[in-house]
C-alpha cells in the first residue's frame, strides 16, 4: 500500500464507521504508524509502507472504527502546546480548557502558590507552571489511576510540580493564592447522551457531576475559603449552561469580582471570583 492509498483507505474505513473528521484521524494514524510528515507525504505519495507499518496502521484504523478515541490509540493529546500522555484513566484534555488556563495566567505571578483540584492528566497544573516559571503548583485527584498519568506527565514536562491524592480538600494543607478546577460537571442523567468516545472511553468519575451536575462546584465553593489567601482567586471551568448558577454560588459564599468568561465558540466556559481581603 502506498502512503496515498493508505490515507484514502483509512478515511473510507472511518467514514463507514461514522467517525467524525474521518480524514483528519486517518491522517494522524498514518503519521503515527509510518512516521511520515505532511511535507514528505506530498513529495512522495507513492512511497510504499513497510509491511509492519501497514499492519499497525490497519490495526489502529480498526480501533478508531470501534470509536476508541484517537488519543487513546496514540497516547497523546496536545494542550497549551505541550504533549500530554493520556489513557482511559483520565479525561482527554479539551481545547476549551485552554480558556481556563489563559484566564488563570492573567493573575499568576512568580512566587505564588496555586492548587489544581481534580487534576486528571495534570494538564492544567503543568501548563500553568510551564507558562509562569517561579510559581509553586500542586495538583490533586481522588483517583490513584489518574495520578499515575499525572505523575508521568509531571516527570517529563514539569518535575517541579507537586501531586497529592486527595478527595477535594481532604488531604490539602496550607493556603493558596489561586485555586483552579475543571471538576466533573455533567448531569448524571445526561451522560448516556454523550458521544460514544466520551461516554465509553473517558472515565465516568471525570464526567459525573451527580444529579444536577453542580455537586463539585458546591463543595469547592463552600470549602475553598479555608484554603485561599485573602484576596486570592477561585477559577472554574463550567458547562456552558452553568455560568449563572455557579456565579451565584460564589456570590452567596462572599466572593467578589465575579466574572463569567466565554470560550472561542462564544459559550460561557469559565467562572472566577476573588475571596475578599
Ligand atoms: N482537570 C483535568 C482536565 O481539565 C480533568 C478534569 C476532569 O477529570 N473532570 O482535563
């Protein structure tokens, strides 16, 4: 099979399986299986794959046709320009979450301490430290399996990051200038409606926000004042319908300078507030 044939074959097979963006995923799997770059592909489309490359490409296409996420096949998702290792034990980092990181970056200064609750792959923790050298960042997660993934990313990308197993604040000590979290926020009843890649392959623990989707916001908002420095800030990623209600929780808890920030699609995505002096 030539590179061009492989690309077309992969695309057709994924289209048959109704995989969204079949052409893009077929290309990524070809690149991953053959090591061929875009420019090489355009210069030598008739180059033959080795038998081994062809076999591993076909196996990966079959996996993707079964709706296994691309990132679980390649083991990588890029986030804030960094390559994060991922597997089925963590939520695959979403581009939407970059809005949260960018908002936190506006306040984060060298010397500050921040906490990332529900760190998952560690993508928020590690990209914040990467973007602001001199900060002290701790990530926590209730899941040991998620922490194994975060640990792998920490070692390779930001060895100075700290990780701790904790059910939200249960094992957390000290106080922070900033607390950030992208907690599970899908309503339990809506999980069955998510696309197959998410519903079957992202960990349920990382999606499930209990009955109304707001369980973790409620707990973090009420418990965070004990862990925030005066004048410190709390930042959440939220589902696009949750902005007003989470902002109201912050207000009732005495936070000020509350803001709702939209993502690139114009949907509410981040809520922040300051714990008053
Ligand atoms: N904080 C991680 C992320 O943004 C995990 C979020 C989660 O598991 N809900 O990817």
